[in-house]
C-alpha cells in the first residue's frame, strides 16, 4: 500500500506531529478536542465516535501515514477513551480497500472459544439449567473469548502499513498516561455498569475510584494501559499472546478477581495460556454484491454482516425503492431484512466449523426467489422460515414461506466503528468490540484493559444442527458489518456501526437511504432507524415511530421502541462513514446518538 514517506523513524515522527503529540511530559490532561459530526475536504479523512481518537487518526495521516496506520492508531486511542466498547481485550473485523490493487481484503480478528470449552459451558453445573443470560453469563469468565485485536493490528500493519506497531500505539499511550476529559457518555456507561464493575477488585480500582463513576469534565488516566501499550510497542504482540501477560489473562478468565462483597455469581472460564499462543487472525476476501450499479463489499463469515446485508440488498434489487412512497419503501426494507435474517440464523456460523453456503446466500437468483415472498401490502408473519439453498431457480413458486420457531436475540449494544480514507485512496472500515458495553466487566490485574464477553454471541442453548453452537476454538457468529462500496473499481463510500444484530440493519438502512432514497450522507446517518431481525416486532427509534409508525402499522408491522435492559438509550447504532467523490471527501459521524461522534478531514474545504 502506498505512502509517500515510507516508514518514518519514531524520532522523525515525533517532530512531524503537532507539539507534544507523542511525548508525555506534563501531568495536564490531553486537551479536550472539538467534535464535529460532518467534515468536508480532501487529503484524507477519519470518522469515529470519539474526538481524541479521530484527532489521533488525522495526525497520523498528516504525518504521512496511510489509512491502515491511521486506523490502527485510531483504534488504539479508542481502546483508551472508549474502553467499554473496544480494546485489546476484544476482537473485530478490519476491511481494507487497497488503492494499489483495487481489491477489498479483510482480516477476521474475532475472538475464539478456548480449546477446553465444553458444549455445555453455558449450563450451570449446580442446577443443570442454562445460566441466566444476565447477570450470570454476561459477567463471567466463561464468556471471555481469546482476544483478536492486538493480532489484527499487527497483521494489518505487516500487510499494508508503513508505520510500526510502536509508532501507531504512541499517541494512544500518551492519552492513557496524560488522561482525557470524561464526557457524559463515559460517565453514563460507567454508571450503567456500576454493579458489574464493583464485582471485581481490578475493575473497581480502575473505573470506580472511591466507589463512584468519574464525574463529567474530570480527567481519566489509565497508566496501566499505557504500560501495556508500551510493552506491545517494545516487544510486539508476542508479549500479549505468550509469556507473563498471556498467563495472567488466562488465569483471570479461569479465576476472575471477584470482590468479597459482590453477590454476582461470576462463572469461571476455561482459557489457558496455550489458547492465547494459538490464536490466529484470518485474512480473506470481502463478500461482494452488485447493487444499483455499485459493488458492495462486506465482511465474510465468521461475521454474518456481509452475507446478510448483501442478501437483503439482492432481495431489494428488484424493487425501485426511490420511486415508491416512503412507507412502501420502508415496508420492503423491513421485509427484506427479515428474510435475510431468517437465512442468517439457519446457515451462518464460523466457516471453519460449519459449511456456510455463502455463494447461495449472495446469489441474485436465490434472492429473487426469496423476494417473491414479499407482499407489497402486508407484512409477513414473523419469524419467517429460512429459504432452501439446495433448491432454487429464481422463480416465484406457489408456496409462501412458512413461519419458523422464534429465536432469542441475546446480542447487546456496544462496540465501536471507525472509517479512514487517505490521500492515496486507500480505505479502512473497522468495527471492533469487547461485545457488551463493559465487556465481561473484568479488568486484567495491573494491565488497564477489560476482557470481552464475546462468547455470549454463541447460541446459548446447544443444538447439534445449529451453525452457531459452541465448539472449542470456534468463533461465535458476529453481526459486525464493516462495508466498502465501490463503483467501477473505485471506492465511493465506506460505513459501519456498532449495535449487536442491529449493526446489520443500520448499515443496510444507511445504504438504502443513500443509494435509493436520495439522502445525502449526513442525512442518511441522521435519519431515524428501525430494525426488523425476523422477530414479531420491529425495533425502532422513537422518531421513526413518530414519523412512520402509523403508516407501517397499516401494513401489519408492530413497532416497539429500541432500548434494552442495559442502556436507557432508545437509539440504534453509532455509525461512522466517509463518502468519496474523486478527491472530495465527506466524513460523517453521528450528530446525536451515543453523545455524537467526531469526523475530520486533513484539508478542510474552504467555505
Ligand atoms: N458482539 C456483537 C457482534 O459481534 C457486537 C457487539 C455489539 O455491537 O453489540 O455482532
């Protein structure tokens, strides 16, 4: 991948960045940085949920780094300022458009199950019954997967980067050491997790100083994480996957550092140091579907993002949504999503353990047949049964899809997403997570980072024919959907979002908003969202219900407000995106959701 400056020595890099950007000298917190949801200009762009992280990415681009260097640096900064959503204790999916080859490639950095994880790991040996999902399973060692994020960063830099891991970690290390200003989102997320965080000595010490969540405007420092980043900078990610830190992670999973006072049960996990040593990322090709003259590239399994977004777009391809009245277009969007989710549940899991019929799921002919089920005037009863990938001819038959057993959706809302474009035209779309906000709630002693609870993305009840059943060393199915859209081989749009299984619907809805419904990218981002995941009800933001609820209920859709037991927010997703038109870039983050995100460009457009 191109970079005009090639690999910069660290000392030169320090000089290349704005004063004090890399050298932690004073005890003052890193300056608060302004955040803007939309930025237009050229020369490169970054969008993330956090102003510090976006600024780090922009500085890397300004100092000559490419999009991959900037993406890793931005992600490392998010590990500091958004520690409840992502960090080195988690995993994610990294999608790259390489301007030199014109190809879209992926890194699967998903967490894996430990080798000794039994199929009944989610059953309480004391009762013989499955652990209650909350609080038992989510706050546990048993749900911690082997983290993939450090290995993802190293692999991305090795393959496409021009900076070293040490160079990309340096700005984040400085923020961890100097501190950042606590905003309302950080405080609210801490308060929401107070009981879980208080259950562990290590977590309490880090995030609940004096037993309380940090105040808005106070400075939050994480010197332990700075030291951990320093260790990785010096010794590479081997220092994470082998040796003392690896042993410590495994021990923490097997015997979480519970406080005496907690009443939470905290089931123990099965991870060993060998699991960490054996962790590998998986490099691959993106999924691809043609849609309205564009190519939409997504994340292949173990994520269901690429196949589900792709299938839904293929289902929609036959209707000219832009010509329909808005409720009619939204009705089709919801139905296409439900159909694609039915197939996701039936067929998608980790492809190293289950045969995923990806070609069929992404075939236009299969989608054409699935689209036959949609009634233009009436919502189908949900859940809809999966299609048959072993026999389809693209024609409408007499039989409508049968109703299936309802599946429980246990995915929660956390995670973070970032988008980067550089001046050479390289693009990175990266979604990373520790699963739930606050992950498992367990901080590794003295290391400053939370461990994920990603294995809760496995089906909670074991069934032998379920592609997402628990198996040792397997990756749980994800919904993360980092997506890059090209036209005639050139990137025009990149986008992604957090939000559990609503990630898929958020990305799909934004694509429909932008490519079909005539919205600008900032409008496509801000528009109220609704998610139909093959369930009886459509989950929707209040503004969506106000605007379209009555019209969609006339089709038979039942709309319920978004929000779950963990968050008071009735919102869906926290997306980022960048639109590309030649040299002109528009970087877009959320104007309001999750407190609003931060977009920036290297050379802002003059007004
Ligand atoms: N664990 C989820 C997934 O991989 C992401 C977490 C979230 O956004 O809630 O799909």
